[in-house]
């Protein structure tokens, strides 16, 4: 038999040191660091789960409370309606009508008293309206007959006026009126529109012949489907003293036109009269 040589102490020490280095360089798969990391992860996951569950419970409780509130309000409304119907059923219909009439009468009486009180408290320093002046001209049907059927004639214009500061202003939404020229309308134009006489109410038979339109946003106006002839074109407004002025001056504008097909009138200031 061969005799085995025993390893020396130096060789054993080298092997043990190399094994220690290999062990220190190998990854640690178990021990305190790995266990601490896993525990922290589990704690965070459980905390987030509990927080989400608590939020879900809060929202659920809010929805339940809201539904209970709505159902309570509906129940209260139904109870009120039922009580009102029971009141009407148990009450005599004649008595109910009498109470309603009494309340209505009381309401109107209170409104009338408040109107009277307001009129009494209003300032009474306004000058009374003048009495209407009788007209002298008479309505003549034959003078209005040519305008009754209408036609294809047009009157188109622009409501732009000169302010006191010299600037121009085009008025939107302004009422423009036309009136056929007759003996009856001539008296109104000369005495009432050009002058200051307060004439009595016009004959109702001339109302269908008086037409009006409103100007557009640029101050344009147009009358269409008219019979050829002569017309008064007039308007009135409170024109500002300037572009930025809050004060205004009452003015009347107008002119007389005669046309067969189309005419573009220029409205002139008539009142107050321009020197």
C-alpha cells in the first residue's frame, strides 16, 4: 500500500482563506436584509389596500345618505300633496271657491292700494298734456285709393345723423314711418310734425296706409311693395349731444319723396328747426 502524504498546515490555511473569499463574494439569498425588504413591501401593500377600502366605504356611505335624503324629500312632498287633497275632499266646494274669490279680491285690493300710494308719492310737478287741437282737413277716400293695392315701388335709406359735436351716428332699431301725401296727411305734417300743435287722434281709416319699419344694425331701412306716388318719410329720437355724452336732445326728422320704382330719401332735421 502506498502511503498518503499529509497536507501541510500552510496548504490548509490557503484553502480555508480561498473558501472564505468565495463565500463572501457569493450573493446572500437568506438572512436579515432580504427578510426586512419583504416585510416592508407587505406593510405598504396592506396599508394601500386598507386605505382604498376605507375610501370605498366613505363613498358608499355618502351615496346611501344622498338616496335617503332624496327619498325623504319625495316622501314629504307626497305627504303634503295628500294632505292638501284630503283638505279639498273634506271641504265644501262652495266654501273653497268662496275662499279663493276672497283671496283674489284681497290681492287685487292690495295691488290697487299700492298703485294709489305710489301715484300719490310721485312728484306732481310735471306739466299736464295739452288738449288735442281739432283737425280741419277731412278724410277723402279717393286720395287714398291709389295706395290701397300696393305695387313694386321701394323706399330705401339710412338713418345716420349729425351730433352736436359734428360726428356722425347711425341708429339701429329706430322706427321709420311713411304716410301717403294727401290733404289729410299734409295737415298732420305741416301743423303737427313741423310745428308744435298737438292734433286730435287721426281717423281710423288712414291707419292701414301708415307703415313703419326698424333700422338694422347699420341704420339701413327699406319699404317694399309700395304703390308709386308721394310719401312722407319721418322719424323721431333723442339724439346724444356727443359720442360719449349721456344727455340727449329730442329731434324730429323727415322729408317728402315722389317715386315710380325706387327712391333713396335723405332725412332732414325738422324739429327743433335748424336756422
